[in-house]
C-alpha cells in the first residue's frame, strides 16, 4: 500500500512547496524573473494606454516608462533597502515611517517624469494633456501638501500594488518552501539517527538472543529432537532478515510478521510448558501492505526478557496481531514482577519506537503502554494506507 502511495504524482501545490529555491533560484534566474515582471506589467500598461485611452504609440510608451521609473525606484528601495534594515532587524517604528516616505518619493518622481514628458512629447488626449499641464504649473511644495497627498493616495496604491503583490506572494512561497525543505531535512536526519539507534539495538539484542537460542538448539540436538532442523532454519531466516532486510525504510508486512513468529517460536522452545505463551496472527486481510521494520520487536523482546517470572499470578505472554481495513493492530501483554519499573522494562527500545512512529506515521498511529502492576500491556495501531 505504501509503495503505491509513493508512486502517485505530487500535486501542483506540493511541487511548489518542495521546490528547492535555494538551489535553483540563482542570481541569473532572479534577474530574469525581475526583468520579466517589469517587461510584462509595463507592456500591459502601455497597450492599455494605446488601445483603451487612445494615446499615440510614442505617448503611451512615455507614460508607461514614467510608471516603470517610479515603480522600480520605490520597489527596490523598499524591498532591498528599507525592509532588510528595518523589519528584518526588528525596527518596527522605522519600518512604519518608510511606508509614507516611499509614497512621497513616488509622487516626487512622478512629478519630474511628467515634466520631462510635457517638454518632449506632444500630448493630444485631453485628459492626459490636462494632467501634464497642471503638473507643469505645480510647485514642489504643492506636491507635499496634505490635499495633494490625500488625493494621490489611491492612484499610487493601485499603480504599485501589482508589483508589491507579486513580490510578497513570491517571498511567502519561497519562505514556505524553505521551511518545508528544512523540516524535511530535519526529519531525514531524525530518521537516520533513529535507524542508527535501531541498528545498534539490533546488534545488542541479537548476540544475546543468538547465544540463548544456540544453547537451546544444542540441548535439542543432544536429545535428537526432530524439531532441531526446523528451528535452525527459523534462526537462519531471522538472521537474514535482521542483516539484509530490516535496514530498509519499510518492508512487506508478511516478512515482518514471519520474523516475529519465528522469534516467538524459538523463544517459546526455551520455556517450560507451564508458561502460557500465545501468538495470534490474523492474516485474513494481510496482502501487500508495507510497514517500518522492527516496530513491534522491542515490546515482544522485553516481554520475554521481563515476563514469565511472576510467582503470584499466572505466567503468561499473549500477542495478538491483525489487519482490518488497512489498519495494523498489535497488542502484547505479559505478567511481570512488581519491582520492575517502566523505565527498566521499556528502556531505549520503547523510546526509539515512539520517535520512529512520530516521524514515520504522524497522525496515523496510536500507542498505549500501561504498567498494570502485575502485568504490562502494549497496544499499537498504525494506518498503513
């Protein structure tokens, strides 16, 4: 199931979120993006002036160039001078002052651009001709008067908003992509760290288990027990799984349960028949699901290590495993001595499983660990779809 999900193509939004801007957004690409934005918006404005407003071609180019000069100057001063030295340095008061200053700068630049147009171009459109002529007779201080600033506020806002909107949206997307990639990198490092811990645990557990199992096999061989060849094969399968398959990110669920079954059978052979050891595996809905390896093993290994020792209650170890509608169910319960505490019983193995579940199955798992005095109980569910 997990393999099928990995083959699904990511959506457009997922591609944007995971796009590595730090790698591909080079200075050359940044220059081309900025150039494209200015050319596109300027061309659209020029065509609007030429077609809709009826200006001559040279006049429409002049007025579009006026907007280009004003908007570019304010844009780069605001985003590449003001913002880095105010907002990004937590100078909020100074940042607030920059907004009206940029607005005033735009009006002053616009005034001198219109002076240039009025002296070098013949404007025939009544509306634009009147605007240019009134600007020719306006004093510098009139530009800064409260009345003129208030009247100019809305037109200036509409003029610069497309560029500011484009820049802000792009930076939000890039910042979000950076966070996603950093989180992805952090998760990968966490998983690698946990997999290393898992390998170390496996290396620690296997020699102990192997020593006990070989001693047990030796005893069976001395008594010419017919079960000895089968037990040797089970041990070989377990060693092969531990060495070559459990290092993968996920493994077929059938393989994982086969490993668990072999482990229980080999451990069970070491105990007397008066100890109740039960493994129930309902494989009716187990098909091609995949699961992270060795998630259940620390609980079962600890159950054999610390369980089946009580003298006051029934000595038992019961494991139930099933899959229902893509949900993996695992429970493990065993008797234990009252003086065994959770920290000793759980150890680094339980902590490792909790971390791996949180990283590999976020929001798709539940883990319950209960110390019930004379018994210890573990229940785990994982959504494998």
